[in-house]
C-alpha cells in the first residue's frame, strides 16, 4: 500500500474521529489502518503527523499519560454551534418539515461524530407551527437573484381560508415590486419591498410563506425614495416593525412582572427608571398596531400607559369594545 494512501487514510481518520474532547492515540490510528487492510508501524505514523503539520493542518498534540494523542482543529461545527443552528432550523415556521429534516442532516454531517452521538440526539424536531408552503425555498432563491441582479420581483400573495385553501389577494393580482431585503422576525421570514406603482414613499412587507409563483422581472429596480438603512434598522429594532401603524414614543409605568417582557421585546439597551418599590418607568418607541395591542393585553394589569393621552383613550376604547362583545355574545 503506497505512502500517499496511508497519509490520506490517517488524515481522513483524524478529520472524522478526532476532536478536542476526543483526541486519538497512535494505537487508535494503527487499529483503524489495520481494519482497512493497512499494516504499518508507529515510526511511520510519527512521520505522517509531521507531514500533516507541514501541509498546513492545525494538528494538535496532547500528552495523556505516557503517550501522545492527536486531533485536528476542526472546521466542523462544535457542540454549541450545531445546537444553535439545529434549534434555529426547527423553530423557523417557514421551513417545511421535510426541508427541516434535510437541513438538520446537513448540519449533523458537519459536526464531530462524538458530539452528534452524545449531544444532538436529544433535540426535539417537532414544531407544530411548521407551514406547508413547499415553494418557500424557491421564493427565497428568486428574491436573492433579484437583489443580486437589481431587478424587480413578481409574485402572487395569498391567505388561507378555514379549510387551509389559498385565497389570493386582489383576485390573484400579480405584484411587481422592488425588493429591499429579507428579514427574519418572530420565526417567520419577510420580504421588505417598495411598490413603484403606488409611489407613496412607504415600504411594504410580505411573508415569504404566503408568496406564490415568484419570478425575477425584466424591470430594473427603481430609486428607493427613503433611507434604506434607517428602514431596515427600524425593523430590526422593533418586533412590531412588521406591522404598519403610527410610530409613537409612549410612556409607561409597570411592575417587576412586566420587566422581562419589555426587555424581550425592546432589548436591553432601553433605559428604565425605578420610581418606587416595584414600580418602574420607561419610554418606548412603539407602533400603534394590532401587534402592539396584543402584546399590551398579554401584560395586562402589570403595565399602565402614562402618555400620550390619545393612546390611553384608545386603550380604554379597545377594552370597552372587548367587554361589550363578551356581554353581547
């Protein structure tokens, strides 16, 4: 058996089976070679290790007892990286179940084998909020191509009825818009775009899993009449950014039970002032939208709007409408 084959077999073994938590010994390597029909000695393994190091691989030698053990600093995902990627894939509602399984398999193939066996087998793959639109991946690909080619994108947009059948918006209208970027929010994927036909200077958002028959248009993208960086930054900084509404700086008082929910929604950079025992004050950049009101109702009695007055009146009005609906039905 040629020296080149021995070298490649040893390198393959190191890449597939060695790691920082599982360095391999010369005996391990010799046994592996023997199982594959290659007989050699320890001096040859020592020479191979020198060749691997000279070739630019990050071969690490560690002393365990009387003997050297080896591993290569892997380009594979480590345990934490693989776990984060797997959980992100599973939690993403816009990725179908079949595609989720395919992506997880790819992640695991780029993971140290020992870590896969010992750390990744407990991952719960079930997510009941997965959507069924199998063309989502294709749509994302089309959008990416349009962005690279500076072209507009064409598509239809739909919602689902009570039987989960598609109902196309505006009788199947073909949207033709200038794509700005893709944005991930609340485990859903959105397209931020501008409609040059309306020409109102406002961005539009569309859920990727509700887009159908997407294609790259022949039309070049137009000049976007607003600051794109400001637009994207605003969407990134507020979970309510995906829903249109008046942008308001509102003041709130709340108790400690609401603290985590405020941090979760607005990040840890906001300034909170303690005004008395278990009472706090904060100014928040909100959007007067259904998502905001839903969030506020979830916190319930643990938060109170201080200003502006019209927002307080709207809150009281919404509560009255809910009370009246319950009493009448």
